[in-house]
C-alpha cells in the first residue's frame, strides 16, 4: 500500500471520508484516525498497528454536540470535566450509544471521548463531519509518535495517509477518566491534565486504583507500552551513573558529571515530557542498549512523566 504524505488537511479528510485511515497530529501525540461508524475502516486501524483487539479506541470530536452521538448518559461529574477541560488533553469514558460499533470499543459498552485542542486536528475532525476514532499512530508496544516522521517509521505502507505537521506540543498521551461507575469518577491514565487540576473540578475523583486492578476496566493499561528496544533504567539526579560504553544514553533535568555522551538535558519537566518518546526512538535508531532516565518530582506533569518512565522501565 502506498502511504500518501501530505500537508493538506483536505487530502487527509478525503482519505478518511473515502473509508481510509489517516494519521494526524493532536496536541498530545499523533493519532491514527478513521470514521468511527465505518467498521471496516476501524478494523484496519487494529490491523495496521497490530493492536490487540481487546484494547478500545478513543473517539475524537470537534464540537461538544457530537457527544450525543456517542454517549448514552452524561453524569454531572462528566459535564463538569467537559466544561473545564474540553478541548484539551483529557479523555472521558462514558456509557456508549448503540450506534457506536463494538469493534471501536473492543466489545465494551463504554466509549472514551476526547476533543483535541490543536487547530489542525479540530479542522480535520470538523471537515470529516463525524467523530474520528484514533489510537496513537505507532506500532503497538512502541513509543507513541510525537513527529510525523515517527509515524512514517512505524506505519509507512500500512496506512493510507500521514498529515504532516509540526512535532506535538505535549508529547504524552491524554489523561483518561472513567465516569461510568455509580460512584465518583476514576482516573485510568495519567496525562497532561494533572490530578490536582481534576480535583479542583471533581474533588472526590478516585486515583488509588491505578494499576493492576484497572487492567480490566482499561484494557490498554495491561499491554506493554511506551517501550524502546533499549533497556530503560531510572536514576536519581545524584546517582553516579554506572560505567557505560558508547551504547548508553541519558535523559533528565540535570547533566550527569560522567556517563554517556549521548544525552539530552531538559530545562523543565514539560520539555522532558515533550522530548521523551522521540529520544527513545532516536536511541533505538542509534543502536543504544541502555537509556538512563532521571526520575522527576511527581507533581503536575511530573506524575504523568513518571508513569510513562516506569512503564518503559518495566521488563515484561
Ligand atoms: O492523547 C491521546 O489520548 C492520543 C491521541 C491520539 O488522542 N490517543 C491515545 O490513544 O493515546 P491510545 O489508543 O493509544 O490509548 C487509549 C487508552 C488506552 O489505554 C485504552 O485502554 C483507554 O485509553 N481507553 C479507551 N477507551 C476506553 C474505554 N471505553 N474504557 C476504558 N479505557 C479506555
Ligand atoms: Mg497508544
């Protein structure tokens, strides 16, 4: 299959409207989009990414009135979160309507919904005239793509189109909150919208169940994620790095006094988050075997960054 590379949003829209799959940027990471109501196209997303069929997709919308096509019920906590954080890097899980095909939700009776804030993503979804399902546009298990070139690296020849644009701003995937239960909403995935920001709107939000017990609720969490081929080792800023040869690398907020010459020293946690996945990919391209990653303080964006670092470091 020939993958069309284009900077024209209209071309990407016509691919999706014609039943194809097209990668496009959002403010978090690049997504691989298809019309949610086109089951054949949605199936091609799973095939292209080699994504396990039990991992549900997020529906991306351009306007709040599209929520009614997707969600059967919107509890008041969800209304409050939507009012505050849409458009932006927050996904809300709600009970789905019958019109949402089960292939999109991996057989669940719920659907994750997100309204990207990036203007190009908004234009694409708006012009498609339908909600767009979009997982991150990487091969399953690889780090999410933050550049169109990373999408190309994983999916050239497997998808119909890549809408080429700038590297993504945030660099980590959206925060996911489940609003379907009888009780208060539950945080399923950490992201750029922090726990404190969520609590300012819904103080009773539950966060303690993140981990194994949620694998059932958010099947994506149990799959291997965000991993470069290289081994990821977490270090503290004051740790002396073990003696390493040329095939090691370092990323963090402080420059280690010794250690690998391949290193990326970031000025802020936001810059670290923005750069992480592309750094992982660069290390893989360069044959790096060990990546030392500095731990950060788990406040704000730091919590999401530490979540991704821990998942990448976990040897599964
Ligand atoms: O920032 C993002 O969310 C990016 C961009 C492209 O929007 N998308 C993304 O999608 O990260 P994906 O498919 O790579 O991750 C979706 C996560 C998975 O962990 C999945 O299990 C969870 O959201 N999820 C989706 N629908 C769900 C549902 N109905 N119930 C529980 N978890 C759900
Ligand atoms: Mg993903």
